[in-house]
């Protein structure tokens, strides 16, 4: 099967049968989304959603977080992965937002990436969800699914991102991130993929090669 045909069939399936999907992170504004995405690195959304209510009650706006110390933030996030690093990054992020962006979370990918704790994936997620930027952030789920389905052979998240964006039209990209992520989270799982119930199995490179 030609790769263009594989993309067309898979994207058409998602568009027709899944449609609009929302982030599973709980947030009410750009500040809360950015904090949640930073916390979600190598951590589950479920765990992040458990810690953010108390965190946002203590630090409801970026101004408040900028006045905190990492030691003060740490108790609120100690159950997420790498809490010490994330506490430092959150405080440093808030201080940079106040200092360099007049207290407003930047709306462009380069601006978001300039913040401590916000790499390319984090910036892409925030820009895609909030501003419908035509990007496809690649996390571990998207990376795995893209390879298994035969959508990319890229050896890095950025290479996979480039392959996906080369073949998926801009209007579908904010949706495609969620399609692939949630498919990886609930169907094409890392250790025990549910191939027998996967609606994409007929086009999956992993299945056709077996």
C-alpha cells in the first residue's frame, strides 16, 4: 500500500468515526493548560488532574506562581514524575512570563518554547489546543502509533512530526494529534495492543507485515 493511500484511509476513518476530540487534561485557561502540560511530561493525564486542583487553588494565576519558590510548589506536585525538576520549571516559567511577556502566556510556538519546562511537544500541545495551530505534537503515544501504522519511520519525535505534517492537511492536524494520542492510549497500547478490536488493523503496517 502506498503511504499516501494509508494516510488517506486512516485519516478518513478518524474524521468520519471519531471526529472532534478534547484534551483529557482539566484546565480553564491558557495558564492552567500550560502548567498541566508541563506536569504531564512522562506522567499520566489522570495523575496530573489529581494534583492540579489544589495547585491552582494555591496559585490561581501566573502572578501568584511567580512569587512562589520551588520548595513551596513541590508538596502540591510531589506525586507526579520528576517533581523537583517540574517545581523548579513551573516557578521559572511563571517568572519568565511575568518578566518577558507581561504576565500573558505567549500564543506562538517559539514564545512558548522559550519558557522553562516547555519543549517542542509542550509548545505544540498548547498552541494546537488553544490556538488551533496546524501542528501535530509527538509524544510517546503518537510516536508509537505512527510507527506501528506505517505513517512514519522517523527516528526522532521531530522527524515523525515532519512526516505527519507532510501528509496530513492543516485543517486536520489539531484533530490528528488527539486521534493518534488517544488511539495509542486506549487501543494501540505499548505492551499489549488490542489489535483484534482495532478498527485500523486492515491498514496497519504492523498487521500487514505479520
